[in-house]
């Protein structure tokens, strides 16, 4: 039976985001495959981590492409992005907490490109008066990543309902990012 590499990587990310010291045996068990099969696909932990980084960049970029960030208001674009990122939240949770693993120009360029696209959304919201201007777009971008990761963990641990993922992130971030109207 062929191994679904993407499934293995998502299971690895979910496990490693909660237990960074997990062994390759534990990763294989979490993915529902044998250790030998895991090693045929990933020669070792470093190869697994690099594959997680590459998949994270690919999935995040695809989500950004599907989101159509330039359409409508910035808040609506942000809500669409959160919805698109939900399926990769486990992967983003791992990558956000393990950012010291990012190595190499290709990985750094990939994340810089993604960060620029998300920051541009927040900047547009600020320029159009939708988001507050006292919080830098780079910080709002990092806050978004952190909220997605935190919510992914809470869902994985059963502390919050999966159906509330998008609502909780959007309401907390937008509630803090919205520019208040002076009375």
C-alpha cells in the first residue's frame, strides 16, 4: 500500500508540536506506519524536519493563493486566510514553535515571501482605516501565526471544539487589531 507522504508529515507535525523530543519510532506510530517505512521516506530526523518546512511553505503559499487577499476588505481577507489555513494548522503550529530549525536560503526566502504577503494584508487594512495603526504589520503577522498554532494545539488536545477554530482566531485577532472609532 502506498504511503501518503502529506498525511505522514501532518501527523509528524502534530506530534512534534506537542512533543519536540519524539523519536522517529513515535513519529512512525503516530502516522500509522512502520519505522522502516518512515526511514524509506525520510532518512532521519533532519530530512523529516526539512520536508516539514518545505510542506509548510507549499501549503501556506497555496492557502494564500486561494484566499484572494486583494478582494474585498482586509478583515474579510483575513477571515478567508484563517479558513484556508485550518487544514494546515497542525503544521503551522509545529513550524511556529520550531522556527530555529529554518535553515538555508530557500527556506528563509520562502518564509520571507509568505510573511510579506500576510503583512501586506495588514498594511492594506491599516491604510484603509480598518485596522489600528499603532501595531506594526509584522507584529500582526506573528500574532496571526501564534493564534493559529495555539488554536491548533487546543483543538488537538480537545480543549476547544474544532468547529470554533476560525471564529476564535478571527474574533480575537480582529478584536485587537480593529481600529476603534472615537466618539
